[in-house]
């Protein structure tokens, strides 16, 4: 199937072949210890790990808090948090069905990119006690569109072997497949060591092997995680606007921006739109100006922009909107059509009047995303936009006859 990245060979064969290639090209490395620097595990921790059972779930439960410490998890605006995802399918292998989706053991990413899941119980009382004591987080990637911005994908094994490497390589192939990222990073670990794995265009490109208690291993792991421009801009915007962004915050993605639910210091929810390219900061600023102008003419139908709610950074820009709306399905369908008519009546063409760009605020429709709006539209343009919206409403609201 051309829609899938699954290799045609067994994981063991694929892992063996990949390892041979890495070694022959000089891309398989053993980490050199750095005297006096921090290790991931202390010698005492390593001894405790060695005495654990051989179930890989036990290894995951033991290692996760140490990874949280490395990446600063637990803080409300942590750069990265570690999510146990070993019982939840989230990695897509095909667009046709989720039947074959995969379940990596760990997802490590900014909290805004993850959706929380309930803890799962095991028949092993020791494992359940470990999970409870360590307050592990459980979750999956909020949306497949966010796979570009995963920090690390992790997999634990009782023993690292060709089979294990092949399975992790398969994860990398699926993450990069199609419209996925050019590069992604993964970790493969057992009770003895940790492999840092780089994948480029779906293929293993570099592996570095660390021992858990090697001096300098903590710094090496911390520097290995992938930190994209979106992560950097999101964190900078939260600091600038004094916002908190937690799990289950992702609201959607448009042509070039990502929108997240955020919380102000006074507890109010706001929407934060982020662009992760500096060359598009001007477009986001133009959208801000269009929204402010449209709201002056039609205040009830246009989402507000917070005062001083636009800021640029080295890697992009952010726009702070005054409220977080609910899904358009909460609205009366005719009210959506009527709200667009009101925009047209004051001379505003939205330009992208899809249902995804209207939200419910206090039960009333409010429009967002005015990037391509026009303030002097022709009658024909308004008629065409209105008819397109009517067609969308009829389709989405089970044949509703929009007037």
C-alpha cells in the first residue's frame, strides 16, 4: 500500500540491515564519558533498576521520573513532559484506518501538544504501586499534524536487539512519511543502556549509545531532544503574555498557524495563535489589524484581539485572542449564515468562511481567521461566499435548508 511506510521485511531483518549500514558509514557511536558531569541515573538508581523485573513496563515506570527530571516536566509551562502511551494507539500507519496504529511506550513533547489519557491498571501489583508512587502522566499526541513537533518518541525493551531497533526504525519511518517532518528523534532503552536515534527522511541516520550512569549522559540526552520553532515560539509567547498552556490545549491548525487554549494569570481562558516562521510574522500582524478593524464595524461577529496582543520572536510570532470559543456544532445553523450576512452588510468579506473558522461564544457565532478578508468586496464575491457557506451548513447539519 503506497499510503503506508511499513517496511516489507521483519523488524529483526530491518534492524540488522540498518545497524550494519550505520556501522559501515561511521554513524554508530559509543558515548564518551565526561568526568564530573551529571549522569541520568546514579549508581544507586542503576542498582535498583537492575533488580527490577524483566517486564518492559516496569522499566518504563522506573525510568520515566528520571526523564521528567532531565526535561523539566511537572512545571505548568514545562518545555517537555513525558507521557506513558504504551496502551494507547496514536501513531498512524495509514490514512485509511486506525486499526494498525502503533503504540510507542513514551511520548516526550511540550504539554500543549499532548492529550491526557486515564491511567491503566496492570495485573502486576508491583507495577501498579510503582505507577501510583511516581505519579506518571498518560497521554498521546493531540493531533497527527503535530508530529513534526514531537521532542522524542521512546521505546523500552527487556534487551535491545535487532528486533527492537527495527521496531523503533519503523516508528521513525511512519513519523516522517508523507507530509511528516524531514527529521525526527527517538530513544530506545533497556536496563543497561539508552540509544539516541536520529531519523532523516524515514531512515536511520545516526545512533549514539549511552550507559545510564555515565557522567555527562544527562547533558547529552537533554541536548538530543528535538526542539522545533513552534515549541520555542509557544514557550516564548507564554512567558511574554504570562500564560499557562497545559495538556489538551490544541484547538486547531490553519494554513500556517497553530491555535492553543491558554490560561491568563487571572484564570481566564484565551486563544493563542502561533506562527513558527519569522517570514510569516507580517501576515499574522496583518490579520490582527484586519480583525481589529472588522470588530469595530461588527463587534458581535468578530473575535476580539487582546490589547498589545501581538508579539514577534526570532522564530515566529504570536497573536492573543480574547476568548476561546466552543465548536460550531453548538450553534444553530441558521445563526451561522446570518452572522456572515451581518459581516457582508457592513462591507466585510471574510475570505475563508468555512465552518472551521466560526466558533460559539455564549451560544452565538463569532468569526476568526481574517487573514484573507477584504473590506471592499463586490456583491458577486459576497454572494459566492454566502452560497459556499450555505452548502457547508447543509452538508454538516444533516440537510438543513439554510436560507
